C-alpha cells in the first residue's frame, strides 16, 4: 500500500530529514496507522479558487519557474492549529482485528530482521513520527494544501514550495494514478516512486530556499532549528530504523533526482516519474531509476503457513538488513549486487518467520552475496542462508518479546557512508560524468580503505585541511579507475 498524500520536509537535518520509505512492511504499517498523510478521508473538490491566496501567489510563480511546469489552476490552502493539524493527520478509526494482526506481523518481521527489540509498539511510534514531523502536506483527493499553524513564516513558505511541487506533479502526471500503478507492480513497491516524488519536491524546495534574501534565509535557519528541536523532543522514543526509513525519500530521493537533472533537466525527471516504477535501488544506486526484475517467490517449508502478502525486497532493504550486523562497505556492496528480490512471511513451529530470495545483478555476485548474508546470520538463532537457482535465499524468525534492543551504531555508520557516496555521485554527475561513471566514482570512493573512519570522524562538521587533502586524493584515484571501467567495484 502506498501513501496518497505527501508531507513537506520540516527541516534539513543531515541524515535525519524526515518521512517514509523503504521496507514494504513499514509502508503497510503507516497506512494502517493512518500515519499522517498516508491515508485520507477527504472527498474530491468540485471547484478551485479563481486565484492564488496573495501570500501564496509569489511562491507558486517561483515554483512553476523552477520546475518548468505551469499550474493548471490554483488550489486551496487550509491552515490548522497545531493540535487540529496533528489530529487530522492521525485521524483514523482504531485498528480492526485484521489490521491489528497485520501490525503484529510487522513487529514480528522487524524483530526477525533485528531492527527492533522486543518491547516496541511500532504503530504508536509510526504515528508519533508522522504527526510530529510534518509542517504541511498536499492531499491529492481534495487537491488542497493543509498547513500546520495559522501563519506563513519563512519555514512554512519553504515547505509550501515543496507542497506546490506536488501540486504540479499531480496536475501534470496524476499522483494517484502513479501510486496505483506502483502498487500493482509485481516486481517493486511504491518506495522507489516515492523517492522520486519527494526527491523532486525537495530539490525545488531547496532551490526556492536559495532565492530568499539573506535576512529571510537567516530567519528560516532560526525557525528551522526550532522545528528540529521540537521534532527531536517529540520523537525521542522512535526507533532508529524508523528514522532511517522515514528520511530516505527526502535524503536519497533528491540525490537521484539531481543526477537525472544533470543529465536531462526537468524533462528527465518527468520521464522518470511517468516511466516504469523504480525499485528501492533509487536510494542506493543514485540516479538509477531502472525497475526491479521479477524474482521467484521463495517456497515455504513443509509446515509453513503464509501470513500476509508477498513483498518486494530490493537493494535498499538489503542494505538496511545487512547493515545491522556486517561492515558498512560490505553491506553497500551487497546492496549494489542485488537486482531484485521477493519476501514472504509465514508461521512455522509457533514462530513468525520472514523468508527472502534475492537475485544478483551479475552472476558472479552470488558467492559474495552468500557470504554477506551468512555473516549477517552468524550467531542468530533460527536464521539460515542458502543458495537457490537464481540467487541467494535467507530466512529469519521472530525471537519474541525478549529480543534485545539493537545497537544503532552499525546502521548509522552505513547510512552515513551511503549519504557520502550519494553526494560524491551527485558531484561527479554535476561535473558532466554520465550516470554509470558517476555511480562508479561514488562506489569506489567509499570502498577505499580508511574512508569509513574518515567520514565518521568528520561527521556533520567541516573537514580539516588534512582530511580535505585525503578526500581529494581518494577522489582523484577513483576518477582514474572509473574512466577506465565504469563497472569497477561491482561485486
């Protein structure tokens, strides 16, 4: 299930930007939760304003210019007090018996994959994340923008620019139709499409931000910092995996869109939005919008009883899973090696288990993927890894309520490395390197010995002179290697 309304970015906060994507079970969980803008009870409007609200008109004009599209008509802007806004975002009937069973399945899968400990209420945490981390959203069925708070300060104006981009997307490409097509896909879920949709909006939001005066930009930074503090306080209990999943379209989606723009401008983005729904590789292989391949659904054991639907399991899911227990460079390399995958949840021996089959991009990658997943499974009870005809299969079972809280550092290190790699790829593409060449530069750069420690040492700060020199030397070496072979580094 895929969301049919799109929240704006509250703040640009490094790796913690803010919303939802990734593993299918999480998308389903949010839909059940009524998590913010993922469901709506609005009915379609039969009329539109004849003109933009005067406070919105200049923003709309700038957004249209930046995006290279014209608005077909204005849309209404509705302002709600924060409590009313959060109530509307979280408005949903209490889960029925079927929905509660689905939520329990999601929690079992998250424990089986080692993402959470035994005492986490995922439904509650997803609702907390969604209601706190949104300043505005566009609702396609009602075709209106709903804004948190009674006024447009600079932070809200920038967020409205984001939402107006969604209005343009909807009027020209029909967001609901795009969502439905992604939901009907047999080889991928809606996360890759969401990465493109939100990545496009974040790009225009950031371009709009650059147009602000120095004084307005300073005020925006102040307001943004205050919002970041508020959200951080309200979401302090949210598990790290939810933070990563909710930030992916807003952090890694824009990077893919920037690579597309470097190659073909706004028209390249249009083509990606309306093309075949991409896999979650959008978040891993920056700028690559190819759809996933069709992978055979893994067979159940003799006593297995299927629970829930079959799910796509792609490069991003591979990265997040492996990153919990293996070296970040290995996890990234394995994610690069995955061309597509399918997952199924089942009950066996009194436990809920999750079985995944992934197909490698290259035949030579099977031994590497096998070793990576075996390293992940080592020491985990009821976890197995096997070769299957088309690739590698692994199984993980829910350890139950006694599962320990996982260490967040390995996941954080992998996301940091991925963010660096995405930035390097965008820089190469901006310097007129073709997509495959730019991705090669990013891939080889983060695989260099010492990069991981160097990046973690720099963190969110500025590199020292010595660190900057190291980065330049590494970058030069990768450029030489990738010009010789743009597939270098693929396992």
